[in-house]
C-alpha cells in the first residue's frame, strides 16, 4: 500500500452520514497530503468545531437530524468559523437545494459521485482563495493600524487621539479620564547643537521610555515633534498625576543618543487635567492640560503641574477666550477622518507651549 505523505498544513473536515462517502473522500484527500477529520452528522460536526478550526469543510446537504444547510448557518454565525469556506458535497441536483446552500453561506458545491480530479481541483481552488482573502484581511488591518501611528515614535497620531478620546467620552460619560501634555525642555538647544537627525533620534528614544510605562488601555500620542499627549482612561487626577510623575522621573533618569556617540540628559514639563472636573468636553480637557503645561514651563520646567493645583495656588485657571476656534478645528478633524475602524486596545512641531496656545495647538495639528 502506498504510504501517505503529509504535503500541506491544511485540515479539512468531511461531514456525511454515509460512512462509505466519508471514507472515500478521506482517502482521496489523505493521499493528496491533506489532514482530514470526519463527522457523521451535523451535531457531531459542531461538536468537533468546538476544538477544531479547519481550513475547509466538506458538508453533505441531506442528513438526518440537523441538515447540512442548517449546520452551515450555525457555522457561519460562530465568529471562530465564520470565515471557514463550506463546500457542499451532495447527491441532490435540485436547484432549490443548491440555492439554499449558497444562501446559508456555502461557497461551492459538487454533486456526488464525483471524480477524484474534480474534487481535488475544487478543494485546491477554495483553499487558495481562502488564503488570499485571509492575507488581504490581515493586510487591510495592518495598514489601518499604521494610518493611526506616528512613523518616528511608534505612538499614535492626532487623528487617533481625536477619534478615540471623543468616542470614549461619548460612550462612558461617567468615567474619569486624565489627559497630559508633555513637552521636552529646551529641545531647540539639542537640535542647534547636535542637528535635526539626532533631534529626531532623541524624540524616538524618549517615546521608547514612555511606551512601556503606559498601563493597558492607556496610550501616548505624538502631538508635534517634541510634544506628546498621554490619555489615561479610568484614572482620576490623583492617579493620573502619579503616573505622569513616574514617567517624568524615568525620562529624567535616562540617557539619550548613547548609541550615536553622545550622552544627553533630557527632561520634560507636564501639564495634567482630568475629565470631568477640569473639562466637560474633549476640547476643554485638552485645553486645560495644555494650559497646565504652560504653567509647568513658567515655574521652571522639569515638573508636573495639575490644572487644579494652578487654581489652588492662585494661578490662572482660565482657558483662552478664543477656545471656540479650537472646537471648530477638532470638529473639522472628526468630520475629515470619518467613522473608520480603529486599532483595538485593547492606541513632528517645534513650538514651545505658551499662554493661550490651546487653540493654535489644535489648529496646527489638523493642518
């Protein structure tokens, strides 16, 4: 007897109440190098699919109990097997059965008895088509994710920020969210002394310090060159400020551009604000965090200032009077990016912060 050799990683589930049919099909597929699993009924097939996700299902239409068409409908409703191609193998040539099979989610059919060559040709065709569709789906997901990432830092971009933050506030109006603006102190001096290329490298390395310190569900945004935004869902001003201080300390303790023959120390100034106490809208939340950042710069840099602390210390807690212009800018962004899919999670400017910068920051980000 000729020894079978496995030549493919594809697994095919054959479902038929006639043991002779399953044996014959399994023999043909096995000799062609496919791994084969069998089931004698629709119920048994569904039980097998609890632990097995095959690459293709060959399914008889006419079976006692659960019919092949009803079995197919159940398979297509399960997220684990919804994309698995179903190929009906049937003795029926009635158009009504064939149409019903397609309506249930089947991709093709073959009338038995069929030749070995026809069966294998159709199996190869559908496995190849399924692989191509899976690769296309993965490629689309990858490029969709890349459209929300900043190339230099690997953090998210402002397009992602405006969509996710607004969506979160709409969905969870009663949950706390902390937002923080971070700005690298005296970064212009780094660029003047060491060049723009090393400046970009330093920004990327600093982002590398931030990313592993962000808990699950939180994310960082490259807001413009030496500026970053951190969004910390589920954290009030106390917990959020504590995390931002930890990040500031880690940055201050790090050395940058060592691999490029330099040894630089960098610090960041941070402004922190929380929803809902410091802003009831996305624009106001970002605005108060931005305003607190300016206060951190004014107080001497390399520190974290919470918006509430500004008010308690008698500092200016007022947002710029022209903040309605920022609101218009953000709404323009939201309209422009539309309602496309976002990556699950689970998330380049050079101006220094200044009083009243909030609207201009948002306008700069959308240009």
